[in-house]
């Protein structure tokens, strides 16, 4: 492959292959004449921040707006160019030394653009030009490093500052990826596939992280979490261990920029290590990936905000785990103690909320079980409503039935079912309410009744999910005339339910009153006990309990999952 900064030229073998081994050249034209033009244009896109333009930039080929923006060309082509620009910045034989048109521009004009806040991190991390040291006097020496006074309006800290071979080194990379991050945060996850391909598949995130371009990484981490980095965007292509390293970069970038809450960052690192070990064990690839496992362990050990005692305990457990889990179901039963140990640690973790514990436990179970679980919707009477479940609910149901069938562990299987019930109640009733016009028109958000305050708060907070434990109290509130008078929020929810109010209350009754197994647990009792590792509930959740739970969810007469979907308030 031959590439220049003016053109992107690729030689590919013809298809079908010829006997002569001929190559068919493909030329991809860079839409920008020089570096200044590119940086000015992309900064303009960032300043305008228009969703349609950001969409066309992020993945032009599949954008409905692509014809409106001729300079926003195919993202795959620009990705190739950005990769080449990194080499151009660092190589002695670059576009500047070869006097290419790419570096023929007004440097003062570019310096003016770089004074914009968008380039703040770049200005702190990269020396713009090799001759800049001549422009200012030495102010002081800091730990043996000279700090210069620049002619411009900033004085960088030279600790860790990169000096590239070419002037304005890595500026293409910085500008392009920061704009990608801005676009990704403004749009939806499904529009980030090409960006993920550049960052995580083509490993460009390593250049971003090593050159301390933390802000763009942290923006994506804040929006999508560690999963965006750790899981392939191209379906089930098997385990790719390096992605877990990229995910750890997301955590540390968030720490460096102050964009992550310390407690959550700590949990994400520990969760990454635990999920990674389970995934490796499932694929029988522990021994070949010890270096990456050690990297994650070292990352945790060096994370200065972590509770060291807590982490030492977790790492000690991980060191002594039997990591010989095989992929086939027959041996899963013999080797799932790792999963049990990790779940017990999570259940006892006082630093996590119930919701955080549930999410982390589910992630461990997902990492433990194979992706390709066979499932017959008709057998379980779900065929009519299956497509209306959230994808993660579909996963919960399949995994629950597989775990029970293969491992005969009713408590773990029940945990997945209870979680799916919790999720679908939120998806079909409470989330639509908090996004509705009825909710938006509420003027008085004060509650005068202290006994009603918990229900009022959980319905009033758009960012807060409703738990199964809240359900019985919400039902009582919307049926009470006094509660309707005391809280406009409660009154609005009752109004929002409309003709589905009676059916909603029937679902709440089932959650509150239906009894499971010999111990006669309610769903709420089961959920709380399994979340906190209550030994009595764990033991009491036997085969009969699990059987009763499945009957409650999808068998007549209750069929609670069917009722939720049938009376859903989702538009």
C-alpha cells in the first residue's frame, strides 16, 4: 500500500484472483488540500454541533444526510488517512520534509484556530513546532525540565509533552477523534460502529492514550461506559482480550479528566478484571493471556483512589480461583465456583447500591455463560411477545433457562428472571411516564405527605429506576384520593395510566401477593434476598420456588410478562 497526505492510494488483489497476480489500484481522495483546511473545517463542525452534520461525519456511508456535506466523505477512507497521519507525524520522512502540499499553509492562521477551547488539551500535550523553543525565555526548571515562556498566550507544562518530528504532529488524530467523541455523545450507539472500528479494532486508542489525549476517551466512557470499549461491535466474533485493556484506558482517562465518579471507576476496574477472567476461563484461554490479566491487576493495584483493603481481598480471591472452566455445558457444572465466589463478594459489597449489585451480578453471569444459547420461544409460550422484550430481557430469559437446565442452580436462574421483571416494569410503565407530556407539565413537585415521600421521589426522578420493592406502595398511592391530593407527581402517574390503571394495579397485586415455593416468598422478598446473599433465601429458592416463578411469569392464569406487554404504555 502506498499513501501520501494528498491522496490515499491502496492496491488490492482483484476478485476473482487472476493467474498473473495483478493488482487493481483504488485511489481515495483526501477532501482537504492541507492541514489548515482540515483542522479549520472540523473545528467548524464541532462549533456548529448540528446533529445531521455530526451524523454525516461519524459514518457518512450510512447517513441519510451525506449528500448535504460533500467534505464529509466515507468514514473508512478518513480512518485510513488518520492512521497514516500518525505515521506522518512521527516519521523522519514526512510530508513536511518532502515539501508536500499538506504542510503548505499559513502557520499564523493555524495558531489562531488552535487558541480555541476545543484544542486546549492538544496545546498542553504537544509542541506545535520544532522552532518554538527559540520563541520564549526559560522561566524555570521543574524537576530538571525547562519550562519556557511562549510568545503565545499559554505556557505548557513540559512533563510528558510530546515533540513530534513533523510540525503540528498528531493534530489530525486529536481533532478527528475529539470530533468523533463529540458526535458519539450527541448521537446513538448504533452510529458509532466505524468509530469503534478505528479506535478499538485498529487499536488507535493506544495512540490516544499514550499521547495523553484523555478527553475524547473519557467523553465516550462517560456516555457509554466500559462496555463500549470491551465488546465487539461486529457480533459474536469470539473473545478479543485486548478490548479489556482498551476498556481500562476508558476508566483511567475518566479519572485523569475528572469525568468519572471515583467509586464507580473503582467498581468498573474490578468488574473488568472479574468479567475478563470469567470470559477467558470459558474460552479456556487463561494461560495465553496472563499478560493482559496482569495488566488489569496492576491497573487496580495502582489506582490511587481505590480502597486498598477491599481490593486486596478481591485480588486474593481471584489469585486462588480454579480457572479451568470449559465451554461445553457438561463441565460448567463442575467448574462454576468462580462465578459463585464472585457473586458472593458482590452480595457482601457494602460500597454498592442494590441496583449496582444487580447489574454487576448479571454481567458476571453473562460472562460465564456461552453466547450461543439455544432457545425455542414456542416451547416457553413467549412467541407472541418475544420481540417486544428488551434485548437484555431476552438474554436474561434464555440464560435463566439454560442455567437451570444445565447447572440446576435455581437461585441464579431465579435472579435473572426477577431482574427481567424489574426491567420490563420500568420499560413499559415508569420510563414512558417520565418521558411523557403529562410528566413535563407537572408544576408542583413538592409532596406534603411524609408517608408518601418515598413513592413521590421515585416517580419524580427521571434518572432513577423504580424497584420491585416500590411497586406495592405505588399501587396504594394511585388508589388513594389523599395521596393524589398530596402529590401532583402521583396524581400525574395515575392520569398517565388512564384506562390501563386497573390492569397496572393487578400486576402490582401479583408482585405483592403471589407466593413462591415452600417458603412462600414474594417476588420482592426473593429479589432482595438474592441481591444481598441472604443464605436463607438462597437455600429456600429451590426447584419448586423456581417453578412457581416461571409459572407466574409466563404460564396462565397470571402470565405477568404477558400482562406487562399487553398493557404497556410504551408508544
